[in-house]
């Protein structure tokens, strides 16, 4: 597995470079918005990647609640953390795109924007709980929070069907339409982001395993030498 | 593609966010390696 990581890393770097070229150069220029529409190729795949990671977090959290499997707990933590990073990209690139197109950075009260921000806050709360709570019940509480947080994901995605909003209709499964060449570039970028997210999750998973081993070793050391502080 | 400050800002922001996060992973890994070395010294 250790040998596969650099190979996958190199392939992902090539794919990300190709996806960037496709987004900035090869994709056709949108007639109304011009070049600024190319933000779409980072904004939307980042959102889809975040949603995918939150779905993985949901499944892993259910698995942990049912089986108390430590590996599922680590997968839940890692997928939430990387999902928050991608969701942050969505929340940053969205206003940068909105400013030249809508004339405002943020549409207060807009359901898609507000629900995405709430979703981000839920998962940030999840990570804060994981980081600062030392209770033995933390993984269980976090898993319960993750299950509730995941229920917000379909609401965020389909909110623009049910409420009046400034945000455009969804590209997939909604009323929107897209040029096939643009869809091709969009899917390439999503694939590149998924590969990148997988590698980051993999690194983070190994790091978390190592962290738990070190914590266990510290605890054992304290038991063997209760007078000395090892930290 | 003509130069567009918003387009540049969005792409740069996305990569800055990812690079900052990756740097936190690297720093956490470095800290863990130091802790492992300290534990090895204590045990030997």
C-alpha cells in the first residue's frame, strides 16, 4: 500500500493539472458571464466532493453506532474533516463568483447559500466536538451529530427546487441544462477532486491511526511510571 | 481565456485552502514523529 501512494499521488497531480487546463483553456466561454463562469468548474465539483464525503461520514457514523468499529470512527472523522475543507472552498468561491455576476458577495436569506453555511457550521461543530471533548462518549455523540448533519445534505442540494432563490438550478437532477463540452470538463474536475480527496483522506486516516497508537503508548507509559509526566 | 481577477482569485483561494489544510497534516505528522522518538528514548 505504501508503494501505491506515490503512484496514485502522481496520477492525481497529472489529473488535477489536466482538469485545470480543461477548466481554464479548453472549456468553451459562456456567452453571458464570460470567463468568470469558469469558477463553476471548481465551485460545483468542490460541492459534490463535499457532499460525497459527508455521505461517507454518514455511512461510517451509522456503522460506528451499530458495530462500534474504531475504523468506521476514523473514517467518519477523516471524511468530515476533508468534507469541511471542500465545503470551505464552495463558500469562498461562491461569493467570488457572485460579486461580478449578481453584483453582491452574498444574498442574505437565500436558501441555498444559508443552508450551505449551516451545513458547514454543523460539520465544523462536529470537528470541534471531536477535537476538544475528552469524554469516552465523544465518538458516539459525534456519530449522532453526523447522522443529523447528513440529513441537511439533500435539503441543501434540492432547496432550490422548493424555495425562491437567486442561486441557479442544479446541473444534475434539476431543471438546469448544460453544454455537453462544459459537462465533460465539470465531470473531469469532479473526478480529479475525488481522487485528490481520496488521497488526502488516506493520509489523514494513517495519521489518525498513528495518533491513537501514540496516545495509547503515552497512556501505557503513564501506567508504568505514574510519577513522571511523559507529555 | 482573458485575465479575470475574480477567476484568478477563486482558483487561487481554492488552492490556498487545500495547501493550508495539507500543511496542517504535515505539521501534525512531524509532531507525532517527534513524540514517537521521545517515547522510544524513554523506553530504551
